[in-house]
C-alpha cells in the first residue's frame, strides 16, 4: 500500500475514533472517509482493533521524536511538554483520550504496542544520560516515564486542571531532586 494512502486511512481512523469513540469506529466508516474499499482495509488489518492499533503507532498525528537537549533534565522537561501537548491540543488530545481510553475497556485493542513504541523511542534519553554520567545505569527508565506521563494524565485528563508553564519543570524536579 502506498504510504500516502496508508496515512489517509490512519488519519480517517483517528478522526473517527476521536469523534465517535471506539464503539463508533467502523471499518466501513474509515473506508468511506479515506476513499478506499473496506476489503482493502481488511486485507491489511483484520479488525478495527488492529487498524486502530496500527494508526496509533504509525500516524503522523501522534508522531514523536525523543528530545535531545544535551541534558537529562532538559530532555525530560521537553518530553513532559510533548505529553502535555498530546493531551491538551486538538486533534491529538481527542484522539489520545478516546483511543487510549478505549484500550481499558477493550483488551482486543492492544495499546501495549503504542506504549512499547513510545518507550523504545524514549529509552535513548536515558541511554544518553547514563553515557553522560547523569544517571545510574540501574535506574528504571520506565518508572520515570510512568511517573511523569502519569502526572500529566492525572492533571489534564482525569482532573481536568490546567497545566501551567512551570508544571513540566516542577514534575521533572520532583522526580530528579525528590520532594
């Protein structure tokens, strides 16, 4: 499948899940919005869960590059800022909340692939920090990511509170410096 057509299918999938939720997502709806036959979609993805899982990882809308500011603290602050944007700025915010929220109720939507892909990209932040002597090799990078991303999810999605400009730096300081 041509990369551009694939992106159109993924974009249609994510827009539809943002508008109608996982339960309202249909392969027929994606086919209609992307201008392809549903048989084409089924040829590449056997279910709406598989399609949404691929769209979450591959779509440009939720694209992610690990920051490289030259320091662990700077990288983590930039990472938290990126998570804040993901969860507060449309269309990514609607997509992330709808799609990843659906993963809780629908185990067939294997969101682990999305998080594994993101963590594989984030891991380089910690590998660079270990090489620079900023972080012990024994530190669990996934724990740090979970704490920081969890703080953003709690603040923005579950509590519905605004995120101040100081929040990313304060969250990182709480992790790196302790409270």
